[in-house]
């Protein structure tokens, strides 16, 4: 029996997603797109900064700082992922308008995912595990720093700006 090439590669020892934690082995749709991305493939055994976002929140200007982190640390291995969410009723109902806030107003180039639940019974598997390892987001723009093994290395609340020295020091330590 012949094994398809994609399956043979996936079964090779050391394949990037072979050591990916189950909670990150999720294929999710990108914001205002038909395209999807698997978080294990995106992560590729690199540290991640996972953020729950909203397009109409007092913390929405943090997109600018998150993009700056992405630009500063992407080449060194940090993966920034935004999870759009209406958990706190501050996401635009029109996904196109939410995308405009991210991509046009703030110049976001890091991966943004389509709206999803991030706390309680509606939380997606990623945020269920982040909450288990640390705590659930209490508002928009909670930042979860995840190490190469998929363990939460730090949780930073909404009031922690992306350029906060504690956050950047934690990122530096993981890189």
C-alpha cells in the first residue's frame, strides 16, 4: 500500500507538527477570508504570542504595538496570532469591517483569525487550554506567551501594552 506523500512527511521523525500540542492542532479560518491555517503548521515549534482581539474596544489601538512586536521578533521566531472575538460585545458584526480595522487602520500583517469564542463554554480549544494553564481572558487584548513546547510562559492582561518591558523581556527570554 502506498502512503500519500503528505502523510509520509507528517510521520517522519522530527516533523515540525509531530511535537505540536493537541490544543494547537487546530485548523482555523483567517479573518475575512476563505483561507484557513493550522496553528501547528504556523507555529512550527516556535514561541507564540496569542491575543484575543476586538475591533471596537478601548484597547484596539494595541494592534499597532502587536504589529510592531511581530515586525521586531518574527525573524527571530516569534509567531503572533490574533483571535478576533465578540466575547465582550466589542467586535464588529460585519467581519469585513473588523478586518478593515485590523489591516487598513492598523496595518496588521500577523495572522488574524475569524471571530471565535475565547472563554467559558463557547471557548475554542486553544483558549480552553490557555485558561487551564493560566486563566481565561477577562477582557479583550489578553496576551498569552506560549513557549516552544506549547506551555503558557506568561499571561499579560489588557492593560499591558505590547511594548511593556515585562512582556518584551518575557519574549526575549523565549527567543
